[in-house]
């Protein structure tokens, strides 16, 4: 288990993270969310041992994770870290990059392992292509495969699919996170994308104002968002009295109600339209199957069916 106990860290005298505590079990998937500048990437780097803590401690099982003041070489064999900048060898092939840390004493086993990982990240067709010729998204997939080549106990991912286009992202996410679960590899993901979280994470923590403001399952946080920050991560939302935070999909048009609104715009979103309207002099957003003409009066009902 990863145990993070009351850690504090800051650049200079200003704290970037304070009083952070959480646990991650073997094989568990934890997501870290928060606004830009909230400390997500810094926290990932602290877990890897890239910085020295100002206070607190980090342990993986019985091993304390220490920073550069204690380790000449940053990092530990049982932890792998995939940053937003990829540390790849540009003039060697995709297969050679993935197999770089694997033993050459057993070439057949090494090749089998590389082929397995090429399949996981959907790069089999580019196995013999030099990395310098790849797109940013393809390089990110090489970095992911390389990180799990030696079967780490825990992997740290900082925006792991940010460079990958939507044509590949959906299937890759499923394939990669499924593989980590099957291999019982603990996974910590810093992300701004709800699709990295909702289908895959066992737990998620929310960072705000340098602290953890929520630590729960994605289901519980989605169904009961306590703050606008949490609600905004998952979907378009409103604050409507006396209902509190209400997602756009939780508002329906009815024949008559006390919530009378005037439509101002309809945005096409594929299987629905996002309707922008004015309710009690405030903007309200709701989803509807059809476009609605501007200045139309509608009556709304809040239906919380999570």
C-alpha cells in the first residue's frame, strides 16, 4: 500500500500542497483532479521522489519514498512515472524503446514481452519505426508501454492521454487500464479529463487551495457534488435554489412549474442540445433532445435521478 501522511511542500515560502493524506492499495486506481495550478503534477512528482518534502512522509509498503537529498538517482525500481514530457530515445525504434530496460539474456522472452506491450498501446504496426518520426500522441503511447515493461508495482501518470487524439484515446484507455488491473499494478493518474476517471478509477481526490477537499469514489462524488469545482469536473451544472447544485441533464421541460425560463441559445452536442436560458435573471443550462427557438418561454423541473 502507498501511504501518504500529512505531506507539505512548497516552492520557496509559499505552500503548493499542505496536509495531504491518502492511501492507495496494490492494484487500486486513484485519480487526482483539480484546476490548473492546483498541484496535481507536483503531487505526482513528490510520490516519485523528484522533490524533497517539507513535512510528512510517503511509504510504499515498508519503503520510504525520499527525494534527491537522500537519493543520488531519483526514483525506485518498483515505481514508474510517465511525465507530460516523454523521455524517449528518438533515433531508435518503437520496439527498442519499449524493450530498453528488459534483459537481453533471454531474447525470445524479451521479444514476446515487447510484442505484448505493443498490442496494449496499439502500436504493433509501428514497431520498427524510429521514435523521431512519430506524432506526439504516438510518442505518449510508447512512453506508457515503456513504463510498464518491467512490471512495476505502482505507476504514476501525469495527463497520460493528453497528446492522443480521440480516434485512438477511447480504445487505448480501456486497453491500458484493463491491463494494469489484470497485472495488479497500482495506478495514480493526474488528469483534467473525466473520461480518465469515471469508468476506471476506484477512488479520486480533489485538490483545491493546496489541500485535498474531497476523497471518495467517482460515483459518490458525481452523484453528490459538494462544491461547484467537483460538479464542473463532471458536467455542465447550475446552482438553483432550493435544489443546490444541479447538472444540466437533471433539468427537464414540463408543461407548467414554478421555474419559468426564457431560452437564449441552443448548442448542438450530438445526441442532445445544450440549452442556455435565463431563469430568475440568472443563466441556466439544461439538455434537450431538440433545438429550441430563441426567446421561447419554457417551464423547467429538476429531476435528480442519479
